[in-house]
C-alpha cells in the first residue's frame, strides 16, 4: 500500500505517518518543512522498517508541485491512499490580520488541496481501490467568528469531499472527511487548551486514537468521522440551531478564551 | 577540578543539584531549554559564590538533533578545558505530557525526553566519561514500580495515558542504568538512578492540560524542596568507594522493580540504539 501524506511534518501529519507505518504501508511524505521531513523519515524507518520517501514541497506553488509530480512519475510511483493533512490558520479578528496572510489560508487549505487531490487521483494505482482523506474540522460545522476564514475553508473541504465522493463512488474510490475538535498537535495548542480550563480537556481528542480510527474508517468506506461524543453533539447542535445564534455564542466564548491571555 | 553535566539544570531538581555541586567545587555544565531560565540559574549560582565554575548550554533535548548539537559543544568544551574528562553526567531533564505528542522523529515525547535523550547524550559523552571513570545518574521515580515496558507499543499509540507513559519512562531509566553497568562497569563507569521522592517542582505544570495541572498543583504541595534529592546526587558523585546498588533514595540504596532484569535491559538497549541510530559497542571507532 502506497500512501501520500501532505503536511506530514506537523503534529497530525506525523501521527498519521506513524499510524500508517505501523501498519506496514509505504509512505510518500511531503511538507514545506524539509528538516522536519528528514527527521520523521529517520524516525519511521528506525521504528517500523518501512520505505519512506520524502520531498519538500510548497503546495501553494504550482511549480513546486509539478516538480514533485515529475519525481513521482520518473520513479513510476502510484498511490493507494491520499491523506490531505496540510492546512493552516491564523486565529483572531479578520481585520486584525494582514491581507495576504488571510488569503494564504484559502490558498493552502482549499486551492492547494484541490491541486494535489487532482494530481494524486490521476496517479492512483490502476485496478486497485483508492482512498482519500480530507482533514476538515469541527469548525466546518458552524460559522466561527475569530476563525472566520479557517472555518469557512474547512466547510469548503467538507462539502467538496461529499460531492467528490459521489462522483468517484463507481470508480472504487472512498472519500472520508475528518472533522476533529481540538487536538494537541503543536506545543502552542496546549496553551489554547489550558486557557479553556475544564472544557479544553473535555473537547480535546486524543491524537493517537483519532488517526487510528480515521484510517480504519476511511478503508471501510465511511464518509464522515467526527471524533468524540461531545463533538458529535456539538456538530448536531450546529445543524439545528440558527447560524446567527451559533455565531454569537462562539464569538463570546472565543473572545473570553483569547482574553484569558494564553490562547495562541 | 571535577566536571559534571546536568540536564534540566535551570529549574527544579536539576537547578538545586547544580547549586549544590557548584558549592562543592564542581565545574558545572548545565543544559536547559529556556535562555532566560538558564541565565537566571547561572546568576543565582554565581551570586552564592563568585568563584563558582558554571556554564549553561541551551538545548531542547527531546529532539535528537539538539542532543547531537549540544553534545558536540560540550565535548569541545571538555576537550579544551577539562582534559577531555567528565566525572558525572546527570540525566535529569524530564517532562509529563497530558496527551500523546511526538518529537520531530515522530517519537512519543515522554519516552523521547525522559529516556531516549539521556541514552543518546550518554553515548555522545561516553569517551569523556570513560576517561574520568565517571558516573551516570538518572532521575528516576518510585512510580516505575508496578508497570512493564509495553514492548509492542513503547510509544503508547494505543491508549496513551500520561501516567503510564511517565511510569514506563522511569522504568526505562532503571533498565538503562542496568544496561550501562552491565556493559561499562569494567571501564570504570557506574550508572545509578535517584528516586527524588515527591518533590515540589513544576514538572506537572509545564505544557500539560487542565487535569494533570490541577492534580499536580495539589500533589506538589506535599512534596519536599528540591534541595533534598540534590544531596543524593551529590552523594553519588562524591562517594569514593563506588556503591554496588542501582537505585538510591536519601543517599541510601533502595529496592526497585522486579522488571529490571538483564533480559529487559538488553532489549531496551537494543531498541534505543535502533531509535537513536547508534551503537554503543562502536564508541570511539568512528
């Protein structure tokens, strides 16, 4: 099984890579952080003895992606699974950020994800089942003031994935969307959780369980995975409560959390 | 003058041990993560004795590349000013993580810092330790008892639990010390593990979540001051007739887990060598 993981050097990407490597899958890892990829490759090979290929790539840059695809084609690498993990966010008020930084969120989370998804489906292993995972977010379930761009970009992925799934169903492709709540993927994430006190712990999903279930569910043909009972309840509430109310509640809640000082 | 390297030396047990050993006339080389804390620690030690020999090095030892980088610096320092001799290495740096988090290599962080970092650093400093017939001292904990190493999942990717990860990493400290003694006692190197007891430090409040934070805030109030365990480290550095024991509490030998067997020690040694991509048998041959 050959698996491509984008954003592999980040916290969630590393956990995904660990999970796949522990299952004996061969990995093609990409990230903008070349050093991170090198370290991870070493760690995975030492731990699991699988074949790990890495290539640093800026997915928002067409040339950079083309270069990577050339390498893939030159070696005739074909894939059975694509894990779209790469994504980013700048939290805080929309007008509090530089213009181009905000645009970059959409360029990576959406445009680049489409680019790589299109390219890798074209390079699926012929005659075999193919699996795609999109990492969306619990934030995709509601309008989220103070995370406005991010939440909308994740909503894009959720809807896109559902449609793509329908289109590719007959071609033996499954598409799963992962919508996790908070996960401790970076040292900074801990501060955000701490600032929320008890609720921070309660809505935090264990990374190692989420990645295992994600791969299991994607392989068994599921469409959506919202980890954690509390998060499933929240996503249900998001569907029945008017979105203007939700926006209001979320605004006040996040305002308070970021006011507590340590939320990053 | 004897030289000692102490990791996690900018706060808690490491800082108190650094202070005590500096007072006893050791040349103290501390390693810490935060520049501000390291500067403060150095000032504190110098304020107690302006002639104290103390130097701090910055490194985030959880990351293997940082261990490699800082050990090169320390080796250069030892070769330049200490005749290439290191009398004691105190692998004290440790952490608690509320959640499964990984290093750049994808290793679970408690295992990576509490065990692997010391394993790799000891390897890097082994020639200097051999030259001085030095001692390697790990900060252990009585919580190493009542647990086995999860050999099929040492990174605890299945059902990660902060306490299990901590306990296992502390059991690894004992297994590593045993493995070192089995291999290098004939070279004059001795390894020990100190049980500091319950100590009032911030270990459970650094980068942890609400629950671990709360529990540790309550629990640490019952802990002793870190200058109490510091005496045990000093004793193990100073004592002339090398004691045979492995595990020490308040300067006395103490019983440890039955899991500390040669078989387990060898198994951990082999696994750790693989995870660090090193071979202890080939020290000095490169």
